C-alpha cells in the first residue's frame, strides 16, 4: 500500500497536496480550498456539476483506495472526524438557514470517479423533502422511471440535476468559501 499522497494521476492525491496543475484542484481552491483536519483527513466542498451548497467530500490525506486500507489509527480517527464534520454542518445550517433545519446528512462512498477513497457528505434540509417528492430519473432527455418510492437521498441527487433548486442552496464560490471559513472555526485542524 502506498502511504503517500503522490500517486501520479490520482485526483485525490492531487487534492491532498493541492496540486495547482490539476484543473479539479483549481476549482476546489476557488470554492474555498481544502481543510487539512487533525489526523489524516482532508475535507473540501464537492465541486462537480450536480453538487449543491454543503455537499462536502472527506478523504484520507494519504492514498487509500478503500476503507479496508485505512491504518488502525486512521480507522479510529474516522468516526470522530465524520461526527465532527456532521456537527459543524448542522451548526452552519442553524446559523445560515434557521427556518430550514437539516433533517439528514447522508454519507456515501461510491468509489467510481477516483481511486482515492472519498466519502460524500450530503446535507438534506427539511425543504428538500417537497423538492424531491416528484423528482424523476431521466436518460437522454426521456423520463425513464417514477422515483417517488426511491430513498430521499437519491432523489436529492436527481432533483439537483433536473429541478430548479432554491437559489440559497445553489453553490457558488462566495457561498462555499463562507461555509469553508465557518468549518475552519468548528473543526479540529492539523
């Protein structure tokens, strides 16, 4: 197992070392940058097209492909780190959106786009419930399935692609920088 954030071609490693030659890293830096958390963890705002304000990504600083590859220390740190991030996200939401509390914070590990372990931390405020009730899956512009029976977490993802999200939850550089600055005050930094 490589214990260095320097695997050539690995987007996660480029994020860990803030490699300014990587286009993905440049976008993350524009959206507030990365937070090097206590232990072996890096947090940043998710910047892909389908993300929205508060959708974060947590990854180990060093290259790991799967949870099973974490060291014992990293494994012990993981739960506490995830708990601290969720608490900080709730605190931000209470401060910025007091009338729309977070009902859930989803944590998802896909491991499809990057070979570097990264977990998506996706907030779901109360208002997303109504937004997601009628979200429908589309393929090449054609409706393919009614999603009303799908879990809310997946419908949030779909609604973000095909519905108009409220402006306050659209991500942009200014909003995500504000969130990252807030998180700096709430999380244990390295």
